[in-house]
């Protein structure tokens, strides 16, 4: 019985951690997108037709929002609702890694061409030297 209780409490704790993480991501994104648009909390709250205190609570992770509020905020921020729930840092890291892979592919291709060119120059030089003898 004690083992079941411990497992239940661990699962509950993990769910709370995930929920808190999602709430933090949502809060950070709303604040970040609002600032990108140079909106005050007051103007965003007005555009989304929610109270200023409610928006402040959302941005400070004090409350969760309904699907309707998510849609209103997303529309007011000119975003899709899912964009408010996706961690921007993870997206940036994936983009940066993708860019690094592209750059390394370009460098590798250039290196291959350079080695080929140097090899051809060496071959020509050796042939010229052999002609002199």
C-alpha cells in the first residue's frame, strides 16, 4: 500500500512540475510577445477583453487560463494559440542546431573542393618536375 501511495505522489509531483513548467512558458511567451509589440499590460488586456489584474496574474504565473482566454490573447498578440505554449528557447536551440548543421555541411563541401584543387595542383607540379628531368 505504501509503495502505491509513493508512486501516486511521484506522478502527482511530476504532473505539477509539468503544469508549472507549461504555465511558466505561457507567462514568459505572453510577456515577451507583448513587449515585442510594444504593448503595455493595460493595452493587451483591453485588446483581449480581459481585466488588467487577470493579465498580470497570468504573466506572473499566479493563475491558469481558459481556452477562450488563450484564443483572445493569441489573437491580440498576432500569434497562433500553440505559439504561446511552446518554449521559445527550445525552438531557438533547435533552429541554431539546424543552422550549425547547414554551416558544417557547407564547410565540409568547401573543404572537399579545396582538397581536390590542392591535389590537382600537386599532380600538375609533379608532372612539370618530371618533364624537366
